[in-house]
């Protein structure tokens, strides 16, 4: 049951000085899913009408008001988290929506003002706009690349309690949903969505986990219109590749939160990936215009230099959907549940059966609250 039925680079971040080991930490959550689930339990301090205490995913004890209807989501991944739980409780967003998103986003949220974010591309939140929005709770993204003290200053400025959540990895999401769902009175909804994510992770792992390393597909993740930006193997922006049972051919170490590491066509040729995955429609069009069965989404000239790659010659270039949110993880969100299954099915159809025509509308209905009949599967997958 969705929320409707229940209640009808130039990378600009605040960044700390990190050691080599700290940079590696962001790819391996330092807060276990099991402990996060335990921390999500609310410790009621009195009757239901009184305030409650919650332990957030940074280990902080936070006093919450008895009822929360207005939430400031302090980073793009948090906007998506709150949206899935109950979009009516969002008071701002941290990024503008694309025109093609309108079919899948409620009009009320489309009309919300973008106020900035912690962190990623774009400006930090505007305190005056936030004060006028009158939040009752701030939820922020806690991870090594973010200066937590700066975010805590926003809590103090706004005079709201603040919760930190871990959202880099798909495995973080169930505990984050349960924590925030309990805080804002959406426990049942949170439990439902957390269960979907845990089940999907288990099913895909069971299907592809035993594939020998020598038989795993080798994937290059092409970003940007040129396809020459990518993600290192430890980047959460590309963790879908590993979750789907494949190997990211880029073995570099991610040094910035935004990723998008530059590379060259010569380097990609030397790596010789089996498959290329992209979330950029222009790049996809430029390398598939002469290669059915992957028709381009937009008119554009075919780039013959990419045809020297085996993956392009053999028609194994796939475009991940981006509406209303990027499936691959920019920003990292629950949409990776779909990306993981979509990619596992493309790479290992004999191991992981998945019917996109059934699964995609059902997921959009469950997580985004849209009518499944309105989900244009072929358009999302670039097949129209």
C-alpha cells in the first residue's frame, strides 16, 4: 500500500580533510545494517502525545516532537527517501526536476522551491528560505565526505532536531527508511519499502553471487555526453555493477564524492569491457545509432571511434533510465533496486529472470505512488 492510499565536477561541497583510509571508508559503511536497524527503534519517553527519543545512524540521541508533518531534506538522496515515505511531508527540494519527471512526481512536490543542499553539485541551503518553510525536522546525509559540523549548524540555526542517515549504499536504505519512518509517523510504510529492498538484494545475490570471478561480465560505466567520465570500482554511484554480479573495469580509487573520473578512449579500449552501461542519452545515441537492437533516444551522429570497442560492435551498450530519478545512483537512491535487477537480467538472463513490463510499473506504483498503467516502460528503457 502506497502513501497515497495511507493518507488520501566542478563539485561544490563542504569537505573535510581526509586521510587515505578515510577516503576508502565511504565505500564500506562503518555502521552495519544490523546495528542501524536496532538504532532505528524509537525509545518512547512517555505517553504517545509526548516527545520521543531516537538514535540516528551517526549514533546521536535526538529528541523529536510527537508529530512531524514538515521535513527539510538536506541532501538530494534524503529528498528521495522522504518522498518515498510521504511526499506531503517535504517542504523543500534540493534540486530542480526535469520536464520528463512530471509524469511521475506529484504536482505539490514539483512546485516546491529548491533551496540548495548538503552536498554535491550546487549551492548550500539558503537559511532564509528554510526559515520561511518552517521545518519541524531536518534529515541529513552522513558520510565521510561531508563536514557534519556544518550540517549541525543548520540544525541549530533552524531550531529543529536533526537526524543523520547513511544512504551511500543500497544496503543502507532499509535501516534509513525504518529510522525516518518511525520519526515521522510512517512506520508501516517504511517497513513495507524496507522489506522490498531487502528481498530484492537477497534474490539478486542468490542468483549471481556464486558466479566465478572468471565468468563475471566486465562493465564500463560511461558518464557524460562524451562517455569519457566514469566511476571507480569503489564509487557508490556505480555499486549497481557489483550488485548485479559484474565487475567494474575501472579499478581506480574514488577521491571525491561526486565521482565522474576522467578517462580516455585508449584506456577503455585496453580494458576491453564486455558491456557498456550509460545513463546519458546523448552518449547512448552517439554509439548505438548504427547498432540495433539498441535504438537511440535522440537524433545524433554516430561516433565511429567507439565502434572499435567489442562491446559497441556486438551491440552490448545499455542505457539506464533516469526518470524521475537516475536508476544508477545520481543521487544514490532506492531506484538502484530496479537498476540492480535490470542489469542482472541483461547480463545473466539464464540466472536471473525479470519481466520489465511487470516489475517496473509495480515498483513505480509502490515507491513513487503512481498509477502503474501510466508508467511508460518502453520510453523509460529507450525502446519507443
